[in-house]
DNA sequence: CGAAGGTTTGACATTAGTCAACTCCGGTGG
DNA sequence: CCACCGGAGTTGACTAATGTCAAACCTTCG
């Protein structure tokens, strides 16, 4: 059963706070209940590129890495989905990306057919869908900018700042970051090699900008300096 | 007045031919009539990053370059809009990119408020909106892949092939390409410098893959070789 | 004809990638 | 308990690709 609670009346032009999570839709979508639970182990796939897009998923716990492959094996990580984020939303017919859990992950599946059913009767939901995908589009364009125009150092710096802001939005410690992904995932996300990512982390540590207790624990010691190194924030929804 | 003709009944899962134009929505959107005409000269802006998104536009003739700027002036071109393409669709509240005509361009403006009005009563239209933005999302992800994972030569080759396919879809000569944008636009689109773009064109010419009559006229002499140099196509909607 | 803007070309500098060795950590089994 | 193994991460030396700077070359347009 799919239940929707109606509380919001803002639509297309509704502005949204600049620090809102672009992949965590507000409005009706976030209030969906009654999906089918699903658990996947680390490295398992939720779906793969080309699979028929029969469901969308909300991440309940754990993390999911969304990526695409080139024929020769080069990989581009498109996004990392955190708890509360939806994955599979922008698919038309077939998934255009693969979704792989970076650790044991719980999800909640909603059938696309049910979505369509509801959308027919409730224009509000389809507008929310539109908004959710638009948010995702903004985020992807932002990323295009981040990755294509920035140097390795700037990419890593903005990556860390982005994770920091994500923590902040979730009410967690802004400057203590747990990386739920490997260096390989980060490298494929930022369009760099693992060696370059590693060297850049080391440089940031040596310069006193971050601490690196274990390789998955980053704490930001000098947020201002990190901001400066990031090449300037490109404001979402500006 | 905004008129919509209803002919299509396929929605979210409807697959779409692989060579469909991702920015030229099928269904209701393409059949919109009654928008407000607007003409902009070469280098004029249709809208700028941060402007309130009050209208969406359909390009009637000419070409529009969509880009974003970083604080220090670096520029990322997100897309080039051709006649029939919609621009401004994914905006939420404010435009996230600037839209600049590369030549004298005629547009047709549709008020966002009117869209919302219709969408309230016609779920089909909001689903079409959803699909249109989803298409745009796919295209942007594709581009992320193209630009982040490919070498300069591969980027230029796929760029030319993409333009060739666009010609084909419009029923024009697939192998004779008129570039409606400057080298600077291409460079900022592909994440390269104008020098690298220029050198790459020269190399393709010297290798007999393309002809370069004037700098805006490219003809593809060896499509197979160009395809090979592009590093493999990443199929849309795969 | 001359100026301006866009394009091409060359010499050189810099960044990031490649290849290879080494380290660190966690898990497994003797 | 400890040794070994494998995977992930780090570091170093070297290479290749792309960017930078500068000059020359076209076109177009006044």
C-alpha cells in the first residue's frame, strides 16, 4: 500500500532554502509510507544500468553509489545516496545508472506503476516528482561544474565541504566526516585517479587543513582555508 | 493563451527511441501553442543565473548557449539549445544557469504560472514535465561522463558525433556540420582550452577524419574512424 | 585600408596519470 | 597468540597530456 499525506501547497516556483538537500525531496514524496523493505549487502547492486525501471527506492540506512560505465570500463560515479535520499527517480523506462551499496544498506521500494496511478489523480504528486528531478538536475549540473572546471585540489576540497554541509543538514557534527566510500569511489566521482586523491588528502593533512585519523575519518581543522582552496562555492539554486 | 492538444497516453515507463532528442519533449509539451514571441540578438541573454524563473522558452530559430560561471570567471557551458528545444524547464524559483543567444534567435515564452495552472487540472502535463526534465537529467549525466572520463580527442570526437546525430534527427545532412558556436563556447562545453580544441580539430583534419572548410564548417569524412576515436558511445537511455 | 575578434600554431610549464614498491589493517587459520 | 594473506591506501619516480603565454594569421566590418 502506498499512502501519501498532503501538507504542502507550494509548487514549481516555490523557492527552497539554499542548504536544502537536493536529493531529499520535500513535500509529498518524503512522506511516502508503505513501500516494500529491501536489504542489500555491501557491494551488492540495487539495480544496474539498463534494468527496467520498475521501482524507485528511498535509502533508509547505509549508502548507495550511483555510477555509469564506459565500454572500456572507465567509471563515472554520479552520486552517493544517503539515508532519506531517493534513487531511480529520473529513470525513463530503464535505469541509466547502476546503484551499488557501499555497505549493508536498507531501502524502501515504491513501484513506479503505483506512482503513475497516484499521479493521475493527484497533480500535486507529479509536480513533486518534477521538482525532485529538477533538484537532481541542478545537483548534476553543479557537479559538472565542480569536476570539469576545477583542479584536483579544488575538487577534493569542495567534495569535503559538500560532505560537511550534508552532515550539517542532518544535524551531525559538521567537521567530523566519516567517508562511507572507498578512495576508488571518490576518484571515479571526482574524475581523478586514486593516487591523486590520496596525494591530495595527504597534502591537506600536511598543510593543517584536515586531520586524517584513519583513512575513512576526516576532520576539518581549518574550514576557512578549505573553503579558500575549493575555488569558491557555486551556490545551488542561486 | 496556452493551448494543449492531447494525443499521447504513455507516461513514466514509456520507453523512447534511443536517438530521440532529449531536449525536445514528446507529448503535450511539444504541442504547446500560444506562447509569447521574443527575439534576442547575438550575445544577448534570454535570462541570467539567479533571475526569477517566470517563463520557460521554446527556441524557434537560432541557438542558445546555457552556461554557469564560477566566482573567478571560469565558465561551464551546460548545453546548446537548438530550434524545438525547451530552455528553463528544470528551474525551481530561479534560473540556475544563464542563457545567451549565439546568434539572432527567436523564442516562444510560456509563463510558468500558466504551466502550474494547467498541471493542476491535467496530470498528464505534469508527467510530461517530469519526463522532459528526466531527459535533461540523462543528457547531463551523459555529459558528465563524456567530459570527466574522456581525453581531449575523445571529447571533441563525441561532440562532433553528437552534432551529427542531431542533424540526422532533424533530417539534415548527417556529415556536414555547421557549428553555431565559437571555439570558446566549445572549449567551455568540453572543459578544455580553446587552444586544445583548435589543435584537436587540426589533428582530425590532418588525419583525414574531417574537413574544415571554414572554421564553422565541419564535414565528417570518416565517420567510422571518428566513432573509434570517440572512445565508444555511451548510449542514452540504455 | 585598418582595426577587432576569433582562430591557429609554437615553445614551454604544469598538472595529473602511470607504474611500481611499500605500508597498514583486518580477517583467517595454524 | 601470532603469522600470513589480501585488499585498500600511500608514496615515489617518471611520463604524457593539457594548460599557459605569445605571436601570427584570417575574416569581417566599419
